[in-house]
C-alpha cells in the first residue's frame, strides 16, 4: 500500500510517503507558511523521485487540525481533491495526536501535553497518557499558555510538554515543576503514516479548528469597535 501523508497545521509544511515495499520517509518542504506554493510541487517531486504516479497511491492521510487556519485549509483541500480524483482512501488525524504519537515513538512515557501554537497568545492543547499505547487524557481545547502551565503546576504530576506551542512559550512551560520540555515541534508525518494503516477510511475529513479564523475574528472586533 502506497500512503501519502500531508501535514500543514503549523507554519511548516511537510509530507510523508510509505511505499508498498515498506520504505517510510518524511520531508519538511517549507517552514515559512508557504503551504499553497510548496505542497503540490513537493508531492509531485517526491512521487517522481520514487518512480510513482498519483494513481499509485492507495491512501492519503491528512492532519485536520487544530492549527493555523489557512494552512489547514490548503492541506485538507489538497488531500480531499486528490482522494476524489484518484479514488483512493482518505484518513484524517489530528495535529495533537500526531505530536503524542511522535513523542511515543521517541521513547517518551507518562503524562504528555501536546501544544500547537494558535497565535493570538493562545495554544491548542490536549493531554495524553503514554505507556504501551497512546491514550487520550482529555478533549482538545484552546487556552492561554500561562493557564495551561498553572494547571499542570498545581496538579503536581510529572508531565512532558511537546509541540511548537511549547517552543514559542517556553518560559511558561519551563516554569512548571517536574516538567520536561520535548524538542519536537512539528506533528509527526511518520506517525501519520502509521496511524493511516490502523484507521478506517472516511468519505470526508472534517477540519478541527476549535475557534474562528483570524480574519473573521478581526472583522468582528472592528464591527464591535
């Protein structure tokens, strides 16, 4: 089974490929929010390098968020468009579970909090328990970094923080007693490839935004003022 992974939830744009021969690779194709320009060009180039055509793809897995609104729309539109045109399976995963599974693959165990930078001084967060498997601890929410840090400081529980939200608000998360800061920032495309083999295909992937787009929020603010 040839599987393509599409990751556009953060400022970086990445893709992954798992071939029917068992080879598994991931590439960061842009790291400065040029998702529209970089994504389709990179997919075409990678397939050519591996002597594959789009028709050789059996399944596409895409990060459905939460994350940056424009990037998510580009990734989802590309994945859904390819799936429709090629007739291949479509699978959706979240950015937060990819961070959790990526940390698990790196050997992290215990309580983990994945945090994606949401801009506007907020992060998208979700907790997991990493043991033999990756188990969900709670539902994803949007919150202030300081609020998240205070909650886990008050819990007294050892915790690992991971994601680009942790990188951006490092001082907040580093102040939590018994906390470890994981270096991972990008949701793992290799984790996406592996989850794609375990999930049921869907007819449509719903985006997980958690809040309205920046443009809508800015418009609403101007209306109120």
